[in-house]
C-alpha cells in the first residue's frame, strides 16, 4: 500500500511492549500492535506501522504489558468450584467415593451447575483463561451459562454407568447427549465433546456407542485415563488389559481422544499415543494433591504427542490458576525427566495455549496470535517488581508471573476484563451466592 491510502477502519487496536504469538514458536515481538475487527485478529505489526495503516474505534495502549493468546484450561469440572476445600488431604478413591460423590448426590442441580460455572468464569477471566474443556453434568445448563457470558467452551456430554441427576439410564445419557449437541451445533463459541467419566465407570458397550457417535457427529472424546496405578491394576483384573489397550480394542485410541492425567504409561503406550494423534492433558497439581502419580510430559512431548494443561476441578487443586498450573507443569516435567533442559518456558506456554486449543479441536480458532484467528487475548502487566528486571519475557510469564498481573482480557474481541475489573459480572453477587452455597452444603454434609 502507498502512504496516500486511507487508513482501514477497525474496532480495536492493542499496542503493547511485547506480543507473544506462540505461533511461530519461541518468538517475542517487541513494540507491536494487534489490529482486531469483528472479533478477529486482522494483523500483528510494529506499532508505528499499525498507526499508519489502521483507524481504530478504540485503542488500548499497554506500554508495560505482554499480550498473549488467552489461556486454555483443557480439563475442568467448573461447577465443583462450589466445593473448593471441602475434602482435602485424602486419597483419590476415598476423596471421590466417600466425600465428593455423596455431597454431589445431594446438591447437583441446574442451579448448582450454573452458580458454580459463574463463580469459575469470574476466577478464570481474572487469571487470563478464556477457554475451557468442561466435564460435568447438565451440559445444557453449562453451555447456556458460558454462552451468556461470551466465554469459549468445549462442553462434555457425560456418560457414566450409573444413574445421576442428569440421566437415569444408558439410553437417557445418549438421548440427552444427542439433543444437547443438536441444540448447539454451529455455535461460534460453544461446542460439544463426549465425556465418558473414566474406564472404571464406563462399560465396553457404552464406549462402543461413544465411538460410533463421535465419528458420526465429529466430536472429541474427553476421558480421565491412566490417572492412578490402581485404575490400571483394576482394569487388568477385570478386562485382562490395561485401560489404553482396552480403549484401543474398542477403537477409541485416535486423534479424537483427549486423554486426561496419563500418569501411568509404558514406552509403548507413549509411542501409540504419538502414532495415533492422541492429545494428553497434563493436570500436575491435581495429580500431586491426590498423589496419583506423575505424567511423563517431557517423554510424551519428545515423542511428538500434543500436550495441553488443565487444572482439573477446584475440589482437587484448589484453584483455576493457569499461570500457577503452567509453572508447576514445567518444573515437574523437568524433575520427572531428570533433565533441567526438558519442557522449556516456550514449550510450557505453548501447552497452555495452542496445545490446549489443538487438544479440543479449537486450534483453527484460538491458541495463537495470528491474523484470521479469533481475538481471544490477554494483557499481562510485567512492570511490578515481582517480574523485574525483564530479561526474558516468556521466562517471566512462565516462572515468575502471578495471575493478579492479568490486566485485560478479550474473547472474540469482546472485553471481559478491563484493568482488572470484570465486564458483565457482579462480583459482590457472586461472592454472596458462594457464601449461601457454603451454608447449604455444610448443612447436608455427612458428619464424621
Ligand atoms: Zn477430572
């Protein structure tokens, strides 16, 4: 274009000290701007050039911030945010069967799901998370609540072998899954996945139905897998196979599979995942807190497996802090690999953004800052002393930044956080509602 061309009208120009696009890998662009129009990134370019080329309705100038793609929390149970801290310091089986399931049995309802997700969204946005892979009951309610706040989500259609408040029989789980999927087909923000709970709670017959429908409807399959050694042993006793081998027999080990946890893996299983294009969601803090084991994130990454990062539910974490989770993932990967060079800062940030987007089939939309992608963006203020001096932007983001440094957040070009103030949320009301749930839940808890 020549200098005489009229500037192009756009909705938003974000000017920042640093832009971390994630793709291309290991790049930091200094003094760059992002042009955003109709929810999409139009261009990424040096600030002086951006000012010549574009006339923006709104310009946001952040001379001390880094802009990065919105973080993707690739495994959550966000209604469980209302159960934060309710049963800590217990082994997974006791935690789940004697505490979480009985409490959930008494409180699960559409209102519980909606209130938990609203609380979680407020927490996530204040920490730079713009997209979740959700796994809980009442997917119809989840989808509606995420949509209401303009939050991007892949919502799980639950399948579990016993009756719950959501469905009373196998057929009802599948009938409702089909209906919810139909209702949200082609939505720009919300999409569905099958979410069979785990190998130990889903029969071969139900896994076969899932495989058939996932192929037919082109949906991912979001599954807790090889979470503990006990799960693997139990499968060997019951089926004569490790869970991954059983799923392979059932035709589910493929590029639709979002395998969560994966703490118990053989060399052969790592290579099978790489060959078949399985994505692995690493949830290090949940695995550490429940003493489930260690995901060999570095070995998986080096074998070519796509790695994403998830917090898991707040009841086993106990927060939705993707900055903290990414730091834990990076340093734990090094310890497990016994190699300090493993899983470097760029790799960790990639897992928290594009890796998550790829795992859930959203990488054509989000996960990196590239022209044409959706404007799901996060500004992080790096001026506080906690991230000074700024020798290396991505090192600070992964190893030193706290989520309170997130200043601004957009999803599809819509402002969700403005200089730490949430847009479209009433924080006082959310807090008051959480306190009401505390009173309700404590009144029905089994007394020990
Ligand atoms: Zn989970």
